[in-house]
C-alpha cells in the first residue's frame, strides 16, 4: 500500500518541477488535491479499509497531503514571482510626471511682486539687505522700542524658540517683521543708509487673509538730521507715493497719510490708497484702503543702534507682499498663494522672459 503513496509523491513532485507556468501548476494542484484528484480519491477510499489498516493508512495519507500541499504552494509562489518579474520587464512604465511643453515655467505672483519692488526701489537708489529668519528678541523687539507689555510679544502672536545654552528664557523668535535687518544694518554700516528688506516673516495667525508664514518688504533711509541733505518727512511721502503709483501702474493714484502709532517710528502714519469698495477697483471710487505703515525712525531706535539722534534721522516703511500682490492681481484668498495648484499658477503666473518693467513716474 505504501508503494502507491510513494509513486503519487514522486509523480506530483516531478510534475511540479516540469510546470513552466501557473496554468501547468494549477493542473498539477487540481490533479492531486482537487475534488477528483488522486490523493483525494485515496482519502475517499479510506473508509473501505479494515480498522487497523485504516488508522495507519489515514496517518500516511494525511502526512502525504501536508507534504504535497507545502510543495505545491512553494512552487506556486515561485512561478507567480517569475511571472511578475517577466511582466515588469515587458511592461516597464515611466512613472515620472511628463513635461508640460504647452505650459512653460511660470513665475509665482509673490516672486514677481518682489522683483517689481526691487526694480522700483532700485531705481530710487535703494539696495537689498537680508538677515536671518531666526532673530534674537532684542533685534526683533527691544531694539525697536517695543515695550515688554506689547501684545506682539505674547505667545499668542509670536513663535518663540527654545533657548540656547547661556541665553535667557525665550530669547529667540521667528522674526515677526524684517525690521531686525534694519537694526543689524544700522549696527554694522555707517550712514547714509538706503535699503529695502524683502523676506519671510512669521506670526501665529491663519485664515483667509493671514498666514503663519508670509512676506514683508520694509525700507529704511538714514541721513543727516540737519543741514544740506537732511532727511525729512517729505522724503518719506515722496518715496512711498512714487512707489505705489509705479507698482499699481497708475500715475495719478490717490494716496493719503493718516496718523497712527508704531513704537519704532515717531511720527507714525498709515498709508491709504484710493479704491472702490463696491467693485474693488484700485484708484477708483471714493473709498480708501490701507496698504502699508510708515514713519520717521524713533530717536530711541537710533540710539539703540549707536546713532546720535541729534546728528542722524531717517524714515522707515513696511508692507505685506501678499497683500499688495492680492490687490494688484485680484486674488481673493491668501491661502491660494501656497496651495501649489498649477491651474492657479497658469492663471496668475508671469512669464520668466517678461522683465520687471519700471512704470511711468520713476
């Protein structure tokens, strides 16, 4: 009786070895373990054997079924893996994104706005200054005459970073404005100074008109306080008016200065432009829209940077790059600037071959 089991085992193993694909393998599996398979038939005949013979015969059949089941499964896995390898070799697919020849590289509106600002202020004699995104609390607040109780210094508005060894508590922040670069410039470069500082800034705020990370462009001019070439409020007004009219491409854009308060300037002024609340048209209608802040540099800020306020004075201004970009291009939601939507970029983006043009009035 054992001979027929050995024969079945050898025949099955030989058939498995000869199977070259999964179809042939399945034929061996069904022929051995299927409902009409050779081993299944032997198991069905087990009930006809005598009790003593049935026990030994059953144990041998069950052991053979387990052994052949393992062999059949292993050979099936081999053939499946080989079939997959062959398919991958014959159906190789390039999963990288194809190029978009119909859509050349486009300049993001924020980048274009920065280019235009640099071009306009560059024509006025300004140079670009840069500084670190991580500032000390002194450069970001204290040197700018911002008192300790000012709301901007709370955890609700500012991202504070862990202190380094030897530093006081909460002495490093993600800069809330690029004004720290103004402080660094006054500390490292003797007057006269004429710089703009475009760059990233960070505040704990996020909605349709605010982002935790955004961009600002600030300007600083320092010159004599008296005598020929003295810097006055008139220079500030002329600079800001010419910039806004050039940026929006409207030589007659209405601009007004409104008294305000900033701890780092005195006097301080908000700057408004004419617009229509009903249509959103820049320069049209009888309404006013605030677009930036400005003022004469506070004497304490000058003194904090080692400059004698009796000898030097100047003006500063600051504006949100996202805000001006949205106004110029009619973008309704700040968050769309950061969503990386190619369809949106095709609509608002600029050609890299189009230079930043200087408008009439510069």
